[in-house]
C-alpha cells in the first residue's frame, strides 16, 4: 500500500545546513529525501511491551517516554532535514493497525507497506525505487525508526551535514557513527581509517574520515578491542546519492536489483498512464514472493567500505532501543523516567504497568 500526503509531521521549519547548495538552496532542499525505516518487529522488546500494554506491538510504535512514539520522533526529525513531502516511510506487513495509536497527525510524504520482511536491504531499495522515480539526482537520508537521540536538534544538524558531504562526494556513502561508551556486542562497529588522507577539506573540517572496515555484532573480547581502537557504533543513519546506491545494489545484490529494476519500469508505466495503478500492488506482491532476504549493512555497506565516509556523532546521546535495560539506562542518563515499570531485571521479563496506572 502506498499513500501520498504533503502534510508536515510536527516541525517542518528546517535546520540550517552548513554547506548550502552552491547554485540554489531551494533546489538542494527539494532534492533531499528521507527514508524512515520502520519495518522491523523488535522481537527482544516484545515480552516487555506485551506485559506493559497487553498487546503485541513493534517497539517503534510505542511511546516509552514523553508524548511521541519512536516512529513519530523519527518522522519529525526527518521533516526537519528534508521537505515533508520528500519523506518516505516504509512499514512492515500488518503495521498499519499500529499507526493510529502511534501518530496523532497524518504521515507526511509517502507510506509504503512491505508484503513481507525480506531484510533491511529490500526495505532500503524499495523506498529508493520511488525516490529514483521522482528524482534521479536525489540525495537520500536513511533514518531507522527505533533510535533514541538527544538532543534532537544537534542530531538533525549532523544529519544535514552528512547530506552535504554526500552532495560533495557523489560517489561515496556517508555514515553517522556514534561514539561508544562501552564495548557493546549488540551493535555493528565502524573502523575509521585515521591513517589515510581525508576525502576533502570539507570532510576534514567536519571530522569525517574514510572507513577502513565494518564489524557486525562482535563477541565480548573483540568488542573490547574495537572500543580500545577507536571504532564507532554503526547507527545505520546514512546519506547517499540515490544513483550511487542503485549502482552499489547492482554490484553486490544483482538478483535483487533485477526485481527492483522491473518495479521501476512498472512505476514509470503507471505514471505515463500505460498501466492501471492497481497493477503496482500485484507486481510488488509477486516481487516479494521470490525475493531472497538481504541485510543492508552486511551485503551493501561491508563490501563497499572503501567508498564510505563516517561522521562521528559528537555531543549526542544515541541508542538503539533493542533491549529494556537499554531504554532504562538511556533515560536515566538524561534524567527522564520511562512510562513503564519493570520489576524484574531479567531482559524482557517482570510485571509491567503504565506509570499512569500506579
């Protein structure tokens, strides 16, 4: 299902970017697109959420603190970096039932529901297909919908700088890396190439460096070594030209990209009124029937390490809320209380109740 709406989420005023488009600021703004990745199920958080809310709901549609769900926070951040009409949100099969509770206002831009979960690479390239259709020269920003960041304004400014670097280096992928505070084994790690030459004066000025290697979810001993050696956490927040992303997809996932090439042709035919718009859903369903799962980090980023830049996230608290303990620890650092009570310290266990009900 695909829906289009130009209504802003909450804050669409925009964040000033350090390197405006040299020719036309309006053109630079128009050619930036944001993808909100909200297709995951968050299995490790489900025991907590089910006991707390009494329902099975993916974590990105939950409000753990304050008045906004995780997906609403992410969409609001996206709308501060790109035009709201250029936001594409991808959700998992059956996730629509959670949107009414998670969003108080209508979603901006486009909403795409995947026929099934085929991994993060499929989600990225499905959204990229729609961006490529609308603007082949677009710069794409990827925002996973299950992240906590504080302060949000500083994060949005950094995301804008990542997009600037992707504009200045159209053949590169620009990643935002979190500065670790512990040897975390649940995250992917990025090895910065601190010994090599900077990609450009702009990259050096912003502190961006080339990437030497990626390591996915290391063991405890390896994580200690990565932490000691100055590696960064891979947040999956990514800026890249859509053409560059498409080219890398063809290089590393050619069979998957043949399917998305076919989808792109159908979308173009629909736009030219050669096909009935209803055909899109049928084509997408058939495409996903035979799509082999693929992981964006493992199958695209890792083999493309030499074409990646990483921008360290200085002065920003970031966390991927994949476990209950992490939610509690993060909120404790910023002086906030979660909207749930967890009596047992076992991950995902214990008697939970909303604070308002106590």
